[in-house]
C-alpha cells in the first residue's frame, strides 16, 4: 500500500481547477507525486518524468532478474 501525505492528495475537481499549478509542482519536483481521488476512491497518480523513468527502469531490472531466475530453475 502506498503511503502519502495530505498535501499529495487532490480531488479530481481540484486537479481540473488547478492543473497547471499541480503539474508545475510535480514537474519541478516540489512534490514527488499527486494522488488523484474521484468519488472517494484513489484513481490515479501524477508523477514527474524523472520519477516515472526511475520506476520504469526498476521494473525492467526486476523483469530481467525474474526471467534469469526462471531459466535457472528450469535448467536445474
């Protein structure tokens, strides 16, 4: 489960009304992410490109490790 602070959570309405401000804060890394809530449910997360690329690189690395281990297990 993700942990977050109160200042990272925005309703969908707040995002619509303040999109440029929120986007600029995330893009400039003034905040790491923005959680978007609609109808009292977490629906999305807005990340800056550096954070997205970092997470994507981690996924690629983990997939490579998983594939290697799976091959090793199959080969005995």
